[in-house]
């Protein structure tokens, strides 16, 4: 298990890039907990450098910050990449964003290859299908240790880069995970780090992000 302080440290170590230059102004009006530490560069870089990229799936879209960042990176890699975003949108009982407003945002940003699907991810088979067939999957569904365990025991595409919100010890200790006694994520990651087929990297900057590659 490797730890990185910031997205920038990961990008430098993984891709050898000191700077990632792209038009981030398309994100200016979008709120996201990922914004403070420029996680957009991480989403962009992973999709820019991914080998044989054909399909990206995102589970947890909200206002489109991460999906637009991934779409921008993939456009410089393979402009035919199929991108699907799954979310409950206005049916989510907590902080939510309307499907039609999300579609409008995507249109304004100019990405015609993104499809947004309103669904409960835990009720259908879209998540399992995405993990088995896409090359990049981002999961941001109020993640806890149970979600991580479910994902890491699924059938994962051999060329998959998995990006999951959370993973740091700090996020387990200082968010709703503690408050609502949900299962912490970090111990689950420690357990799976013994599986040599998985390369696990944690970006520590809050809210933290975990990147897992299947290196079997
Ligand atoms: C933290 S937000 C995603 C933030 C987004 N990735 C960004 O870049 O800012 C979590 C999202 O997960 C969605 N969500 C939570 N549970 C879900 C479920 N069971 N099925 C589908 N979407 C769900 C919520 O509607 C919410 O939009």
C-alpha cells in the first residue's frame, strides 16, 4: 500500500509529470468536496494516460465535477471513449443534483460521449458490469468499508484502474463513518493490500481517494 500526500505527488510518481495543463475553467462553477485539493487533475491524468481506454464508468455523479474531469482527460487519449455515469440524482435523500441539470452541464462542457443514467446502483447489475468491462471506474457513493469489500471481491477487469472516494485513516476517524458507526475503510484496504494482485495507492489529502490497479 503506497501513501501520497496530494494528487500532484501521485501524478508525478505514476506518470512522471510535474504539471498537468488543461482547461480547468469548465469546472469553475461546479461545487464538489474534491475541489479543494485539485482532485480534478488526478481524474484527468488517469484517463489521459490509461492504456487501451474504451470505457469509463462513474457511480456517484452529483454535479459532474469528477465525470467532466475524466471526460476531458479521455478526450486527449481516445475521443471515442464511452462514458457512463450512474446516480440517483434528485431521488437521493441527502445532498442531490437534478438529472436534467447534470445533462445540461455535460452539454455545456461539450462532451457528447457521456450518458447519465438515473438508477439505484445497489439494486441493478450496472456496478458489477462496469467493474468487469470498463478500464476506469470511479466509485463515490458515500463509501464505507462494506462498499469497498463488495467491490474488491467482485470480478474486476484485468485492465482496470479503480478510483474510490475515501481510504485514509483520517477520513475514517473524522467523518460520518465514525458518527454513524459505519464500517471504516482503512482496515479493509490493509487486508486487501496482502493480495499481491492489487496495487493500492491512497491519496491522503482530505477527503482522500484510493486508486487500485489490478496487476495480476
Ligand atoms: C459525494 S456525491 C458524488 C460527488 C461527485 N463524484 C463529484 O465529483 O462531486 C455522492 C453521490 O452518490 C449518489 N448515490 C448515493 N447512493 C446511491 C445509490 N444507491 N445509487 C445511485 N447513486 C447513489 C448520490 O445521489 C450522490 O449524488
